[in-house]
């Protein structure tokens, strides 16, 4: 059984509908004491990093997520949910993250271009992936749907399993043991996104 973590910061219905299309049952879960009962967790997220961490703290979910991640069960962060897996973010101040993957979150650097990048990075873009079960049966480069103004920077290159380009190359998918994250929205990415979620189901 898959649980979609409800901390009032995610597009939960779209994620759950994507699993329905795949014939997989999922539960929107707001009780952190029940996390351990599920085979897999999805950590979605839309909005600001600091607000998200406050919501997780208010709902006593931070330690529950850290404890869950210590096991072997898969956890997948989506968009802001992926960024929360990291140690810190400088979005509207400095904020501590879950610290499940070493690295930080930073804003797109538009200063290096004569014609500044439009932020947020929004729309369809390619993700170039390395070999990982999350991308089984997908081409090495495939289009997915992005909406974000910040991106992650991994301390360890081995944690990077997907990269995209928006003015410059940035990390768009990560994996550290059972902890995974993707910056684009698979639930909005049609067949490629559904393929990623289907692969997550099979883990």
C-alpha cells in the first residue's frame, strides 16, 4: 500500500488520480504514526520550502519521515517534496530540511546570462537519466512537466540520477538507497510520468 503524505502543501488529488490510472490503490495519510504501516511513501509538495517544513513540524511528521527513511521501504519526493529531502534551502531565508540526502536547495542563477532566465522554470523539458529502476523502460532522455524556481545541489554526485537543462544543467532526479526524488511532476507528465510512478510501484 502506498501513502501520499498530507501536510497541506501538495497536489494530493492529482497524485492519487495518477495511481488510480495505474490500477494502484493509495491512501492520503495525515497521521504520522501510521507511516510505518505503508509499503511506500510519496512526499508531494507545492509552495515554499520554509512553509512546508513548518507544516511538517506542526503535524509531527519530520521525525516520522526521518524514521521511515532509515528502513528499506521506498520514499519518493516530488517537486518541493524532493527539495525537502535535502539538508537546507535558502528560499526566503535559510531553512533546515529533512536531511535525508546531503546537499542544499538554491534559486536558479539568472545573473550569468545577458537575457535573464524566466523564473519559475515552467513547462515541458527533458530529463537525462542514468540507469535506475525508477526509469526502467524509459529513454535516456524524456520530456516531463516542470514548475519550480529553485533546484537541488547534491554534495555527492552518486546521488544524481537525472539532470535537465534550463540555461545551465541542474539536478532533476536523485536517489540515495531507498530515498528518491524527482523535480518534475509525474502526475502532470502523461505517459512518461505514469511510467515513473509505475516503476516506483514495482520497487
